[in-house]
C-alpha cells in the first residue's frame, strides 16, 4: 500500500520514493492531492511549517485551507477524509519522520483505497 508525503523544504523531509520535497506546501492544490489518489496512492500527507513560522508567510494557512477543501471533496466522493492529512514539522527535529510513521500506520489500518472507474 502506497502513501505519499509532500513536505516543504523547510520541514526536514528527506526526499525519497513516496516523499516529495517542494518549496512551500501552500503551492499544493486540491487537484494535486486527487491526482495522487487516482494514481494509486492510498493516502496523502502534507508536511508544512508550523502556523506563524512559514518562510513564505501564508503557506501554512493556504495548505490548511487546501487540505480542508480536499477532505470535504473526499467525503462527498465517498473517500474517508482521514486519507488526506496536514501535519506541522520543523527542520532539525524528528517531526516529519514521526508524522510519516503515524500517517502510514493510520492508512494501513484503513486499508487500500479502491476508487471506482466510471
């Protein structure tokens, strides 16, 4: 079962398969999240700077709004909103790794996402 973690470059995420480092999570949109789900990912985790510590000032707030919108849309589509999560992470801490481990466990408990093709 695959998950993807998308983190801003300031949150300490190490890029590797299933982990994508970008300049700011505020740039992620709902379409990107749903594209990942349609590509076979069972859950999407966004890792952003703590509120008020964003290097781009509004990225954390924008990421929060995007995740809220994506979760609402997921619910309307019959997808459990717990498959789309935002967590805060600071560089030079274990925040990102802990969030990824916790997220992966929660997605594993939900099982694989099965989307109907129409």
